[in-house]
């Protein structure tokens, strides 16, 4: 979702979809994105954290909690109600677009 728009990129969609299951930290989000997309979407660490920052700035995700694991800070993110509405609206939009192509062609 580029700043200032409601557009959702494919990696952003998968981040939001992953967080529907509950709060996750960055590595778990990355793993979930890979599983949900069948391995098609695999953002780099830098890209993933950029997406998380932008989604957090937009208020569609938020930091749920932070833990110190082996001396390293692990931040967990969760989807907000606004984020849930956004990812569900995007799924409906994609479904409607796909139905235009997948329905039988007329005479």
C-alpha cells in the first residue's frame, strides 16, 4: 500500500493475510507468506520490514508485544480491525476480478 493510497501490493496482501491468524514476529510472517503464496512471494528481510513499517504507519497493523530472545528484541505484530477490513475488501475485489475472466464466455 503505497503511502497516501489504499492500494495493496501482493506482498502487503500476504502480510495482512498472515496476521489474520494472530500476532506473529517477522520471521514467522515471512514463513507464513511463503506458505500462503505457495512459495511465489518471498520478500527479502529488508522489504518485509519496510512493508511492516508502512502498514504500521497506516494503522492496519500494530505492534502487539516485544520479547527479548537470546539478547535480541523480537517484535510481534497484529492486524487491526482496519487491516482486517482492508485485506477482506482486497480479497473480494480480487475474487470479483477473477470471476470476470473465469466465467464462461458469451456468444
